[in-house]
C-alpha cells in the first residue's frame, strides 16, 4: 500500500507495492509529468491527484496555446 504525498490517501501502486505482474493503473493515464529518477524522494500520487494534475496541466496548455494565437 502506498500513500499519496499530495493528499495522504492510501492506494495501490504496482510499481512500488508490487502486484500481479501487470502494469500500474497509472500507465493508462495520459503522460503528464516525467517519470522521476530512482534516486529522488519523489513518490506516486493517488488516482484522484494524478487525474487532477493532468487536468490542470491540460488546461494550462490550452490557455498557453490560446494566448499565443492572439
């Protein structure tokens, strides 16, 4: 069981916690942030926090694209 560093929720991360050998749930999400190197203290986020982060990044990307078109 992993703990989300953003909100404190417990969740399963196949990369950290191990599992059935299948890919982690996050591999089905759109890429949003680079995968951290293994020598950092960065950990996984829960599904809700990662989804929110992806939505925020996408909104920022759309806003920046709109600004450059004006």
